[in-house]
């Protein structure tokens, strides 16, 4: 058990490197991961189940404890991010597949990586966890609705089918995990030790499968995909920070909101694109590339934020206790 915990911590600490290694293996040895393509919903379900075991009821209490920050934060995650992405795709005149891929990234909630990055960046980690938890819970309705608005101009969107996929791969696993924490506490506490490993291994297999099944598309990738993803990360993060400042959210909370809106659960976006837009295989690759770039650039961003002083005095006690 101790060995598994050490492996889990090693994977979390070096997630960016691990993801790049998986991507390279999937590209050069696709048969290693091709088997996983029919099971993407199941794998995402395992990711969400692992995530649910780390959640607490108090995560959802952030809505009551910090309603303004939560409402502004969720608006930035889903709405502000989508608006800047629409401007981006029109400015860059992207092919339809890349438009779909990056708009899918804008429509999904934050992922577990944002909680870690917020902690490293000395932001409001409980707020970050609350945003991720609530955002994930409402995603099966919000994400398909956003896709209908954002993507319908270029291709047909199977809204009901996407909702069904989200319920199977997101809501049901989350509810099972939360129910276990409420009524099967002993079992849940034992599983919780391995939940990061469950999520990370499942994410890795998904990444490998999505790349292995799209090797031809990957070889012909438009160079603009990397510029697009970089601009998406920068603009979504900057817009969220600016909007939070406009609404007088304190600096401690702004960091959490900015990271949550910029560094999202893009593997979920890749999975949904792969299932819902099979005529555009490149669209799923956008989410995978965004996940790799977010892991690398997010770590850099969080470390930069950690070195910047908070001048309004917010979060002082929490930061001092985390450093103690």
C-alpha cells in the first residue's frame, strides 16, 4: 500500500512528463492503446469516480460560504472562457475541426489539476475545489448547452446524445463515489488512498487511446493548433482574472478563479469530441494537446503566482498555515 501511495505521488508530481511519455508511446506503438477506444466513457467514469472520492460535502458549501466568488468563478469558467474562444477562432480563421476542438475545451469545467495548481500558486484552494465540484456536477447540462450554442454554426450537434454520455461518464460515477463516502465510509476511505492513481491511470489510458486512434490525423495537424491552444490558455486565464478584479473578488480568490477558467478538464473535452464529432477526428486531439500544454504551462504559471505577493491581505492566515 505504501508503494502504491508513493507511485501515486510520483505520478501527480510528474504528471506533465508522464502524459508526454504516454503520448509518445501511443504515437509510435498505437496497438498498445487502440483497445481503449470503445471504452472512453467507462474510462472517464473511472476518472470521475476517483475524483468523487476526494470530494467532501463542504466543497459544495462554498456556494453558501462564498456565493459571489462561486458565481463569478463559474461564469468565468463557462461563459467568459467561451466568449474569448469564439473571438479567438474567428480571428485565426481555423478549420472546422480545430474550431470544434477548442470550443469543446471552452465548454467543459475545471479538472483536478486546477486544485493542485491553485495550492501551488497560493490561491484559495477550497474555492478551487468548490468550483471544480459544482462545475462538474452541472456540466452534463451546461456543457451540451454550450456546445449547441458554440458549435452548431459549423456542424450538427447531438445534444441529447452528449447529455447521455455526460450522465453515464460523469454524473453516475460522481454520485456513486459521493454515496459511498456517505454510507460506506470504511470502504470509501480505503479506496480514497488510491483514488489519484485510479484517475491518473484512467486519464493516461484515455490519452493514449485518443492519440493511437488518430495517428493519421496527428501527422497532418495544422501548426495553428498549438498557437490556438496557447492563446486559449492565456486569454481564458487573463479574462477570468480581469473579470474577478472587476467584480472586486479579492486577490487570493482571483488566483483560484483564473486557474479554474484557464486550465480545464480538456481530456473530457477530447472524449466528448471523439464520441460526438467522429467526422472531425482532429477535434479530439485539440483537447489532448491542451491537456499536455496545460500541465506544463499551468505549473509554470502557478509557480510565478506563488512568488507574487498578495497586497490586499486576503488569504493571509490560510497561506501561512499551508507553509507551516
